[in-house]
């Protein structure tokens, strides 16, 4: 899932792939801090774990649908103004051979 989200970010901002990757990882990593706090507070309200999970699930669904509705991929061939992609080169290879022996 993370790989697909990361590659989607690269399509939207190809000139700032590091920023796209960082924000994606921060979102996946930071979400548990927020949802844990919210979950604990919801459980304190009525002492029902199932209700807290239901409310969190509904909230995540709403956020997901809003983001899905507002975002779109750029048209094919789109590039940011003034950006030119780096020329592709052949894959790096090594001429040395590494052998492993058991002793």
C-alpha cells in the first residue's frame, strides 16, 4: 500500500519526489499518534471500544472520501513549469565478482 501511495505522489510532483515520499511516510507514521489519542478519548466518553472503533472508522471514511473527491492525477505528459526530467542512464554494474566460501 505504501509503495502505491508513494508512486502516486511521484506522478503528481515529479520534480519533488523526496518531498512526496517524506509526506507519504509522515502520514502513515503520524496517523497512529492521532488515532490512538482520539480512540482513547472516545473510549473514555462511554467506555465502549466497539463504539470508538465505529466512530473512528466513519471519520476515516469521511476523510478518505473527501481526499478522493478533491484530488486527481495530472494529465498524461504533464510536467511542472521549467522542469526537465533527468536523462536515463544504463543501470550501474560492477566488474568485480564476489564469491562466498564456507569455512
